[in-house]
């Protein structure tokens, strides 16, 4: 997409039984981050480097350094790195804490007026009954443990449960009738609209995936929302904020594996 490129970061964790060399390879989680920018994305193949591109009549400078990046509990670096993109000597995207090093690399003295804002994240998660991940619900938010629980095997009336930091925030019963839907919860004092689609798990391909989306709108008053009921007016307020660029979308693709 020309007007909405992506900055991708992928990582996986594999756990295997060392006593068996023939054990099947564990599925890996795939994490995708999307930043708002008006340039095409570039896959970074080296820990440190730079690229120069020509787009129409303009010049694009891209430089990055992940050689000394430090990581926390998640797959993305937390400090000791930078990724910078400049168009005609003007910074349009700057990620990481080593901003001075990025300016020197691109030879730009004028700092960026505003920081990049994370607007979307996609993650592929795998499990049998429980699907977990560590995620933020907006760009500067706290990191939470998110667990989606759904057991569709040999159950007449399966239900869907979502927990955040071990606290149940949403439960959907009679899932065969409510295999698609939405509901509003509160996370970090902000209204978050949860949308789910588990049709594949119940009626489609058993190896198919379910989709869960969390849409957070920063700046909305939590007193205007009832976290247990999603009304039309509540959903409309969320969509209005999305149009103003104040929203963040977190999407999980949950895959079953035996």
C-alpha cells in the first residue's frame, strides 16, 4: 500500500523437549507492528546499515542500528536502537532512543517535530485452549498479559473468556449463537472495543483461525461508557475518534494446534 506502509518486527519463541529429537517443531508466534507513514516499507536484513532510494523526484534515506538493541519481555527492542527514514533531508519516521545517532547518520540537524505514533499491531498466536500474549493497548500504554480462553472441542455450549492480567474482563456464553460480536471493556481507564470472530472454530475448518480485535480510543471519557454493554452511541463515539486519528488497533489471529 503506497500511502500506508509498514514497519515489521518478527520474532518467535520455541520450546522443545530435549529428550526427544523427533518431537514436532513448536509453532512460533508472529508479531507485526504497523506505523503510520507515507513511504513504502523496507525489510531490514542486517543489524546495522543504511539505504538510499529515489522515489519520483525525491530522495529517501533509510538507516537503522539494532546491533546493541536491548529487549524486554516482548519480541520488540526497548532501547539501544534506532530506525530513521528521511525524505528530501526531512525526518518522517524515527523510532528508538538513539535519536542523535540517527541524525548524524542521515546528516540532519533539525529534529523531528513529533514522534511516530503506533497505530496498529497484528500478532499470530497459537494454542489449544488458551492463547496468550503480552501487549499494549495504545502507543504509550502499559504492557499487559492478555489471555483468550476458548475450548470448542466436544462441548455443546462453548464460551469465550478474555482475561487481562489474570482478571476476567469479558465472557461470552452461547458462543454458537454469538460467534461474531463486539463488546466494550475498560483498560488503563480507556474504553476498548473488543470484536471477535470464531466462526472457523465452530463451523469451518478446524485448522482455521479466529480473529480478535481490540480498538482503543485515546482521549475519550470513560464515564461515557458502560463496560458491560456496548450501545450504538458508544460504538459510534469510538468510530468518530478513529476518524480523527486517535485510535489504536490490536489484532490477534488465534490458531489451534494439536
